[in-house]
């Protein structure tokens, strides 16, 4: 019996959840009966998530789903962006993990690498101070100096949910001391209300943006953590939130068609049947940071009590020439999600006859980069199918803020369902505190 909302085996139905996004579960390796069984196990949880999506008081962890519709957060961000308005400002995001990965993923996909200050005339630019590394710090310090010579406003956005993250506080202090001076009006602190950093910011007369206390860092991209830096960079955060709200409706509207229930079921099934590596294969280089955002989301959410999956990030077609042999000929311990972008204007096209093209039988003559990369992806998937390696696919016809918001919200809801299936709390990270405690103890005793 075929479930028309979940495609298995040879049957091919690609679900168009939005004109710009297509999902396919054709080769997921999950039977209809298995999916129905997993779907029934989360049926009650869907009701909890629907209720959480309507709340505005953030009393349970799942109410992070309500963030895209919280006008208070959007209003506070908009007001501060207006106060800091300047021609092409440079914003340095000082944070780590959930405090910067979401904004970095969106920024690098839509604007390009955040490594160099370009001096654009009408948009803001972002740099990310996300680890204690003197070489990276020197680079950021140099970029700040360039921006100052260009007479541009330089803003520090210090982000720490707890208000006491060692790496973040170290980088913030170094930037203030070595890359300053920074006037109080050029420093924005994003943290939990009444955290140690909050209290210091108030005393120092810095701008302050609050993170809802119950919302964990990896679920915080639709709070001021992600919205403020992206708004400073003149990205369309309203469209991103609209995409996220749309994804909530798709993921919670019907169990039969929910992409989050489907992908969580596929991941759970394979995690409990010997495939505990979840490889996210991005066929676009500027989506690598999106992969890193998802890597943290999965790693911190379900890696507990001996449970979990190992999230990995691959880039096509580069990693086919470094990891392809392992993926196809190595251990049968992986489930893959391919993410691709097709349909945007591609003017990188070869002439119909080329000298170098003859070296590969002329198959690239007249072809665009998209056409070649798409053929490589299809060839890869055909090889995976022959080997019976399970995979899913998400395809964007355009990279834009709406689709980013939809994708990220889908993945966060997916993780909630996956945690439910695995029987773990998808919102805490008790073991992360272990290294932090020992780090502080070691530093105190140096």
C-alpha cells in the first residue's frame, strides 16, 4: 500500500512545500509501515508543539517555535537598527556556537565570505569573532582598522546567552582594548536578562538586547541573536521570519505531509539500525556555514545518554574527490541529505565547442556550471541508489531569506521530533558545561 504523502522505493513524488523548495524522500530507505509507526509515536507531541507555537510567554522550551511571530523581538531589533543607522557599517559579532552560527550561515550564503571588508557603499558587513585564535583576531583587528580609515561606523555585538562564555568574553575584552576605542553607543550586548554580561552592559551604558531565557542558543537564530546582525547587514529579516512561519504551518499542519516528521523518522530509523552518521552533502560551497549551524543543532540536541548521531558536512563536488570512495565503498553507517540550489541565473556557460572540452569527450561544451554540477549530483545519487545507501534531498530554486528561514525552522522542528523519538531532551546540553568548568579552573590555577 502506498502512502501518497511519503514516497518509498521506485515510486517518485517530489513534494513541493513551496514553489522555491522541493523535498524528496524517494530513496530514504524507510517503508510505509515503518513511517506510520514512527508517525504515531509523535502524534501527541505535535499537539504540544502547536500549543507552543501560539504562546508568547516562553514558559516551555518548544515555544522557540513562536519566535518568528513575536512582534516584541522584531520591534526591539528594528528600533536599535534605526538608532545605529550609518552608511555601510561594519558589525563584528563576538560570539561562539549558537551565538553566531545562524547569522553567519545566512550572511555567508547571501552575501559571501565574511573574511574581508569590501567597503560596500550601501550595505553593512559582518565579521565573526568566534574562537580564541590570535591569527583570526589579528585579521579582524586589521579589518576594523581598514573600516575606520574608510570613515565607517564599527559596531561590536557581544553575544553570550549565559553572559559568561570564556571565549566570547576574552575576544570582547581584546577587541575593546586593542581595536578600540569604542564608544558605549557602538557596543551592543545580546544576552539573557540579568545575566552577568547584562548587568555589566547596563552599568557601561551599552545597548542591550534580551534573549528569551528558555530559548537555547542553537534555537535562537530568530531572536535578536540572529536578527540584529542580519538587519544591520541590510538583509531581509522580515522575509526570513515569514519563511519560518510558513515552515511551522507545513511541519505542524498535518502528520501525513510534515517534512519535519518525515525527516526525523528517517534519521531515527537509520540511527537505530546501524547508520549513526548523518552526512549533510551541500552542492554549493557558500552553504558550508549552514551545514555547521545544523551540525551544532544536531550534536547538542540529541548527543546524550549514549544516544545520538554524528552530523557531518560535505561539499559537492569537492568532497567527492576526497571522501567519495569512503562514502560509496566504506562502512554502511551513513544516511545522507543532499542539499542543492538550482534555477538561479547561471551565466557561466562554455561555448558550444572548446579545445579543452575535447579532453572529456566534449560533454561540457555548451554547458553551464549549474548543468555540470547537477549532472554530478544526479550521478552521485544514482551511485548511492545502486549501493542502497539511503538519502533524502532538499532543493532550492533560489537562495533567499524566505527560504533560509523556512529551511532553518524545518530543521529545528525536525530536531524536536527526533529528540522525542530517541527519548532525550533536545533542549539541554549538560555535558558542554564540563569543559567550561575545567577550563576556568585551569586558568584560575595558572
